[in-house]
C-alpha cells in the first residue's frame, strides 16, 4: 500500500515503506517548559496536584483535565525521579527493521508520588527477567550536557 491509496477499513493495520515528509512543531507549553527547565538542573521531576480531585500530574499540567480547574503554582511540587514498572516490552529491531546489537527494553513507569506514568528505557542485567513491579530510578545525563528534553533521562535503573 502506498500513502496515496485509500484505506477502506479503518481497523486494518497500515504500513508504509519509504519516506513521508512530516514537518511539524510541537511546543511543550508553559507547564512542559517548567518541567524541562527543572530537569536541566535537578535529578527529580516536577508534578502538579489538582485541588479538587487530588490527582497528581507528572509531567505537571496547568489545568486538571477531569475537573476543568486551574492548578495554582502552590500546588506544584518536586517528586523523586523514581517509579514502578507497570509494563515493558523488549525491542529487538530498530525503526528500519534491522536487528539491534543490544535489545532495548522500554517500560511504562508509574512515577512515585503521582498518578502519572512515563515511558523510559530500562537497564537491567538480566534481559529475561520479568520487570513488572520492580522499582526504578532515572539516570540523567551529566548536568552540563543536559538540553531540557526527555533525552536528558538516559534510562531508568533498577533501584533498591
Ligand atoms: Zn481534578
């Protein structure tokens, strides 16, 4: 299938080969900007807590999406860059379908002290281990090499 062919069943999986130009700019917004500036200088995360329902967002949000209320600055807090692995997968191929020299484990991590999860690369000595439920801690780039992006988090290491 090429990208010019019409897809008749929206449930059919679609796969394109080749290059597709996709120019876009996605801004991190005011809350995301604060989050990324924080991780440039700290080995922790910023979170914000809704006063109405108590949900703690990480990365932080300016508004609660459930209660439609603003989250004021005084409800922002620092949380440790730690969490619990909820689920994970092991990538054996790169984005071009070529085998990776070292398989990459990607996990969904429930961030400690929040109601949010974050994707991250997991480092473990045992590739076959079931990582579900283990506690992990973010390993950041050296402070002078940080750029204020998620790439400042190199990976998550098993902790404790
Ligand atoms: Zn809320």
